[in-house]
């Protein structure tokens, strides 16, 4: 073999070896970035953020139901606003202090108490939802093609979840609860205890037949959760009293990770009268009220 031929074959062999080493390293790296690993890193990263902004849109049967925004600054400061139709509710939480104002009471107040024109009042007490709790419930994730969210390369994952409801255990819990709190049945003269149980069982059976598709997009470089979409199909009672399938979609996008965000306490502009109703807890972004 001539010297130039030997050098040619030697060069080719080196290139092939280099490719093999690169491929081994590449696929080993890919294997490390399994969905479970990426999601675990993302969950830890999101809980460790010092600040972020979130925008959420909730729809029922493809009609916009509620939109909301939320700013967060560690350790416990939030500024958010929820909008549904012509009504809106804005809140600021700083530590254990809470401030509210709404379309039906536009002045800031340090209690979620609102008076109506007829003299009655209602009180709102909101609880901040845990945006990232769902990341800890994922056990059978499917990896889809990578996509870009707002120009950022992201891993795209999906999981289909079914409600895990032990109907008999829930019924037993209901019976024990009613036995310990008989006063709860004082206002149900029109329904017997058996009818109450029957209705509760029917509600549980409807809930157990639903399903939720969860899509998430996680940044490939920083592992921040950029977007999540949850599509839930459930059986509900329609306006005609018959069961019908209803699709609810909740889409949230997160931005401005660890960026400077200022949340300050507003000046209280309205103070409620002395006598007030007790609070009715609600989970953000929705609220419930107690009339008095």
C-alpha cells in the first residue's frame, strides 16, 4: 500500500471514530433528558423563581369564560386580575395582607367586602392556586416534537389523565361527615338523606368518567415552564336536565422569569361598616360570595 493510500484510509478511520464518539455522547445526553428528568428539573426551577408573570385563559365549549393575569415576587407577593365579561376582580397580596377592588367596587380595600346598592354586602376571600402542582402528578408522559414558544425552543410533552375516584370511600366519608354534623341536613327538608346520598353518588360517577389532556412546553436551555394547556372533558347536567359532555380548556403562559417586578400595597380607599358577614373562601381565579 502506498503511503498516500495509507494516510487516506487512516484519515477516514479517524473521522468514523470521531462520529461514533459524538453519536454515543449525543444519545447518552438525550437519554439523560428523559421526560421525567426534564419535568422534575422544571418543577424545581419554577418553585425556585424569584419572580414571574402569568396569563391564563379559561374557555368552556370554545367560548371565552375567564381571563386572568398574575405577577409573583418571592417570597409571597402577588398582583392579579381576573376578568369575566363586564366584571373584573383585582387583588394584591403581600405576606398576610390582602387588598381587593372590583368592577362593583372600584376603590381599594384591605378586606374583600363589597356593598351593593340594595344595602346588602358580600365578602370575598381568595386563595392563590398552586400553578406548578400538576407537574408532580405526571407519571406517563409522551414526548412530542419540539416547538418554539415566543421564540424559545421548548420540549413538548403530553399526558392523558383520568380521575381516580374511589366512589365507595367517598360515600363512606360523606356518611361519616353527615353523622358528625347533623345540622347540615336541617335545610334539606325537601330531600331525604337517601336522596342526598343518591345525588352525591351520581355526581361522583359523572366525575369519574371524565378525562384531562395536559400539554406542557418546557424551555430546552433553562427548563422553565413556558406554557401549559389542560383540556378537560367531563359530564355535566345540561339546561334540559340531561347529562352532556362539556369541554373546558385552561391555557397558561409564563414570562419574565426572575425579572424585576414591583408589587406594592395600595392606599386603602374604602373602609367597610362595623357589622360584616363571614368570609367565603374561593380558589383563584374564581370567587364565591356570601350574601347578608
